[in-house]
C-alpha cells in the first residue's frame, strides 16, 4: 500500500482530495495531512510516507523550498505537485526539483479521478523501474527477455537473464484493445476469453512498468464490483519480477471476481450480465437507476434479472442501490463541505427530504448530524 501525505494550506482542498480520489482502488492510503511545509516535515520525521501531494503557494515555507528539503532528506518519496498554474516553464521548474508529476486543480473539477490516479501510480512504478534497471528509450520498446521467459524455478537475479530483446515500437492501439478486453469482464466467466486475454497481454510484450500501469488502470473497474460485494479490494503488487507472477496474480484476481459475483447454477452469460449491471450502477450513481431499464440493457427480463441479482449479490437491486448511494453520501458528508442538497442530487435523490429520511433509516442520524459527528471524530490532524 502506497502511503500518502497531502500538503495544502486550504483545509477544504485537503478534505476534498481525501474524499474524492479513489485511493484504495489504486492501492494507496492517505496517512496524513498538513497545512504547510514546516508541519509536513514534522510529520515526515515520525511517519513513513511514499507519496507526497503538495501545493506550492503556501505560507511559512514555500512549496519549492519544501520540495528541495524533501528531495535531500527523503529521496525515496515521490512528489506530485498540486497547482493552479499550467504554464510550461513553471511546470518544468517543478519537474527539475524532482516532482514526478503535477495535478492541475482544474482536473479535479471534471471528475477525471481515475485518469489522475492511474497516471500518478504509473509514474511511481516507472520511477521504481528506472532505479532498478537502466533507462529505456521512449521511442523504442525494449522488453527484458528474463521477464517474459523466466520460469518459477529460475533465479530472476541471474546475470544470464540480462539480455534485452528489441521489438516493435510501442503501439497505443494495442494498449487500448487490451484495456477494452480487460474491462469487458467476459473473461471472468469464460475460460476461452481469459486464455485469449492472457495470450494477447503476453504477446504485446509491454515493458514491465507499462504492463503494471495497464493492470493498474483496470483495477477501478474490477473493484467497483468486487468491493461492493466483499467490502475488500483486489490489490496490485508494486512490482512483478516476471510474467509468470503476472499470470498467477491474474488467475487469483479472476477467482476473486468470479466468487464475488457468481454462483455455480448460473451460466457464464448471466454472470457477465449481472457484473455489467453492477458496474453501471456505480458509474451512474447520480442518475435515475431503474431495474427494468438496466435489465433491458443487459438483455434480461425484469423478473429473471431481479432473481439473479439477489442470488449473486446477496441483496435485492433496490437494497444494493440504496447501500452504495448511502456509502457515497457518507464520504461526501465526511470529507467535503458540499451542502445537503448537492449531496442528495449527486447520490441520485432529487428530493432532499426523502434523501434525509433514507439516510436516517440507514444510519440513525440525519445527514447534518452525521457530518458533525464524523468530522469531529475523524480529523486526522490539526496540522
């Protein structure tokens, strides 16, 4: 798990980042927050941190000065800059100081959270790969012979495996097709599709860092289904030593997903339909979600869809929908200052009074009471 510290002088920005970004889906955990560089250094002296998200315009100590100190004292920490600026020279200054990436705050206003998180984790993995091995050209894909050809009985550190194969230039179209196949979820229940997915993934011969970044981009889609049923997350290792480790991890991920969303008596096609329905419910949380319409979208009758849904997910369609909406409402109340009407609308309830009644039935507290209790109890620090 990548441990994250958020540094920004605006409390609402910190809470918003903690709440809105899908940390767990990318194997990250926010372990602290600080309102300036000085307080952040105090935190770093006592806690393990892998990733630092920092603003640059802060009181007490400038962001640039803070970055210089971190690079010197904690060279292992990856730094991502939060900025309102998108000026090329300004961004280059940040990168020269050791930042691996930057987030323009406008990105966080467009719901591009998965894109931002995937990019950050990908950069972290790329940095680790650069430290562990010689840099490879961005123009040409160079793949370690040992990575794809090694077998479990071999010593992966053996110098004889240092041979590099020069292959075709990296193809973005191939990457897009692999991502599409990975998100289709047909391979969860169809052995033939899973075998084809594995074969295509291996034949693409992506450099290890790019391969890991690709798998990382698939995790949010898988975890929307897996976590909603199990309350746990499928996690990706920080690195893979060889292809057989990737293959083993994918087999395990497939077993986890299949166990979460399918029972033996249903066909693979039915399991896939219910998986697609659950994924759509999460992606369209703020919109009207009606069982009959969703059943039609996945080519099932309303009654059979409802029966299969309850058997596989363990709740009725409406119970599950209410559960994921209330979970999202809790996040908004806990970590943001959005008003109750906004939260109501963004969790699928146009009627604020009805939303408050449902929330009370679920939690025993009104939304305003829950916000007050949670924010007074979960404040990570006064930094």
